[in-house]
């Protein structure tokens, strides 16, 4: 199963269209802005870099299939997934 | 696990450095290893010597954080083709092209693209930090 | 002196674009220029409430914006359409006038120099 | 050896992204890797016919692509949807297989390492 | 009257929405790709950098309100217009 | 007419250099003047010393083309704040910050943002080349 690292709003849209069932995605930087307006894919587990969300003043509803995590958790995710794919249009 | 990382963004143009450094430090803290961080495209500007961090942004010294990784057995490798066309030169390239001064920061080295492939091949995981 | 329009079309923390633009705007104001700043497209995220640059070891952009009035930069504008599309919650410490697309055209046409600072 | 997927998502002549990606793909092939290249989004413009890099004093990307087979890189893929949206007229000197979005998901999942080369 | 220098596809879209009647626009680089798919604004005179179009293999219908020009013509345009505004998202 | 230009993009990351150089040369050929070209944001990398043009791309030597403009009375000015945080240092800044070597190419200079404003103020036209 792949882990997708998503770095930009446009990268987010490019990634969403090419997700595989049971993939996971990790949203960094400005993608915090994109999440709240996006249609959510049920089977995809999504994680958000907590520091980047806080920096930007974005408080997202984490009752959605979305978890705030930090770098050590990201390391664990990369252990569990292969390949790790970056998206940054 | 053994990691290979790549960094594609320049300092201040993107958050590539901050994301990659924080991830790399967390990887090492958890007992994994990083054989090599490969700087490609605009990422080679991370290894430019003489970057003076602005005094107002919490003394965020990116160059020192990169260099600290070398003490934890991480190789900092710039793509030589990407680097020399942009003006990031080590002593050997400075001499070869008869330039005034080397511009590569201590702790970094210039290597061929083969070293990117070699690092990916021998690693369990490959991650890229574009921004 | 000339009428300057500084355009900020990039989000705050990903790159130093917005910060460097504001530095330029402050210098233009110090030089007695008539300075307007327009936030549009992704740039409207600079106006979002509850920013905390410290969490990423950066300056908090909205605080820098709130200090612009001490540089005699009073004319802050934001694209209404960009704000609504993105559902930005504007920081209420900021005094920003929202403009329609047509009003932005007029603002541009009334300027002597437009500095976008994009790379 | 590993299965490499090189993704090209940027147009050719604006930046050196596509060219530098192809250089990396050729090196991976020389090292006996199993190399696939996927063109998607703005990257499909690399496949456009009648390119003439000389007009901007650059290498012509489509010619570099046509030479990839001599590096034993045979698996060139393009996003069908990206091609259609942009009405790209593909250079007929190129042998490129078009993939649906779902097929691209499978291609990614079947790779050991995905190199995007974006900055 | 303003002259708009448009450098990117996204910049093109941002610019189109904020054009003033009688403005002119000059399209460089990748905007050559965007033009053919764009709805054209009748009152706006549009120019295209010939070298950039040729580089990219784009042959556009210049019977549309569009003229291919080179740098010396651009200089003349900048003499005739103020301000000159750049668009590059 | 009197022009002021600004360049915001790095070499190879964007076409900023090619567009700005071609335009600047055409401006001068037509008898106009350019007081100053101001390099801002990533544009400061245009003034990095030691850029070695790839031999395969028609020997496109951007640095030499910039430097040739100084012989036509064009000032090549890098924003000092943008430059020093990215590692583009002249002799004075190298000495001040005790760095190994200067990294600024001959023909360029580091100036304050006030010089951007001054150039715009005294020019008839201001143009930016972001990409």
C-alpha cells in the first residue's frame, strides 16, 4: 500500500484522482487549506501535519477521517507503507 | 530500516528544508539509518555556503541543521550536474572551471546521479521533499 | 511620488514571498510613496485568523500586517471572490477592504507601478 | 533491481524539471533498474509534436524522449485524461501508452520507488 | 491603459478575470498552452511571444484577436502602456 | 524612455532570465535606457558566481549576458536581504559575517530595497520578470 505525501493544493487534486483503495495520505504545508473544501474519499486514511495546520490558523474538523500527527508518527507510517509518493504541482 | 531521502526545493522558496530536516531527525531518533540525502534540481541551493539566517526568524539556521546530520552518519550529496550549472562548486570543480572560489558549504559533497540510484537501491524506503 | 500597488498572491508560510513583499511595501511607504496592498487568490490566506508562525519557527504574517499602519500603509485590499471561494476567516485585528474583480481592475489601472514579487 | 517510476508533471521549456528527470531515468536504466516514465498533468506537453527547442536555445525535449529507447527505457506512459483535457497533439515519433487514472494508481502501487523530481 | 505580461497558465486565469476594457495582454512561455482553450475576451488585444510558441510546437489560429510578436514589438507596447503588470501564479 | 526592471526567478527554475535579458537587450537596442535591474526573491541566484553553463544547451551563458549589460550602463542590483539569507555575498558581507569566500559574481552589487523604490520612482516604466 502506498503512502502519499501531499505538499500543495494542486498536488492534492492531482493525487486525489489517482488514489488506490487502502492507500494513506499525509498532508503538509498549504494542503491544510485544501482539505476543508475537498470531497473526502471514504476508504482513504488521511493524516495532517499538526504544526503546519497550527501555523496557518486552520482548525479542521478531525471527526472526519483525518488525524493530526507529528514527524515521529510520519516515520511510523513510512515503515508501514511502500512506495512513498510525493505530490507537489 | 534504511532510508534514502531527496530534497528538491531551495531554502525560503519552499518548506522543503524544514520538512526534510524534521523528518530526518525523527527517523534517526527512532534508531533508523539514513544513508544519503540527495539534493536535486533547486535543492542544490541548500548546500550553498554563506547562507546568513535572518535574525528575526527565530535564528532558523538551516545550514547548521543539515551539517549536524553528518555527525549522525548521513551523507549530504548534491547532484553535480544540477549544482555546477547553478554555481554550487566544490574545490575540484572550481579548479577545473577556473572559477574564483568554491561555493559549496562544508559537510556537503557533489556526486553523480548514479549515487541517487545507488541510495534508492540499497534503501528500504525512498522519500522526496519537493516543497 | 508614485502610486504603488503591491500584490500578494501567495500563501504565507510555504515561501518567503509574502514577507519579502511586505518588506518592499514598507520601504516604498518610507520613501513617501502612496502604497496599496492587494491580497488575491492564494494570497488571501495571509488574512486568516489564529495564525501562529512560531509553530513553524517563522514570523506570524497576520501580526506583521497589523503593524503596517505604523508605516502609514492604510490601504489594504482583498479580493472578495478569493476570500469567499476559500472560506477564509479573516483576522478581525485587520482593517481590510474587500474589492470586486472590477474594482481590482480599476485599482490596477489607477497605479503607476504594480509590484507582484512572484517568482 | 528495483522498479522505478519517474513522474514528469511539468511542462518542458519553462524549467529544467523534465530534462533533469530524464537524465535521472537514464542513469537508473544504466544501473539495470526497471524504469517506467509517466507523463501527467502539465507534463503531457513534453509529448507535443513539432517542438523546436532551438527557438529558445534549449534542447528539444521530444527528441530526447525519442532517444530513450537506446537507454532501454521502453515503458513510456501518459495520462489519457491529461492529454485529452489539453488537446495535446502527440509526436508520432514517440511510442507512448496512455493510461486511465485507475491504471496510474496500479502503476504507482507496483513501483518500489517513485521519483517525481518536483521542486 | 494597462499592459499585462502573462507568464503561466494559472496566471492567465487570474489575469483574465481582472482585465479592464481596452487593456492589452502579452503571453509568454507556457501561456501559449492556455490560449487555445480559453474563452476570448473581444475587447482585449492579445499578443504572443513567437519564439515561445514555436519552441513548444503550438501553432495557434492567429485569425483570432491574437498577434505573434517578438521582443522589439514588446518594447513598443511598453512605451504605449502604463502600468505594466506581471501575472505568474 | 527610462526603464526599471525586476527579476524574481532563479536560473533553470524559470525562464525569467531569458525573457528579461532578451527584453533588456531590445530596450537598449531601441535607444531607451535601463537605470537598474533589481533581483529580488529567488532572482538573486542570477548573481551567484561560478555558474557553469551546460555544454549541450547551445552554450547559453546567462551570467555573461547579464554582465554584458553593465557595459551598456545598466546597474545589476541584488536585494541585499534576499541575497544574504540565500548565501549570495559580496566582499563586505563575507567579511562582516566571517564567511569563507564571497559568492557574488563580478558586475553585480548588493543594495537595499530602497534602491528598488528609487529606480521605479525615476523610471518611466517598471516591468517584472517572475518566470
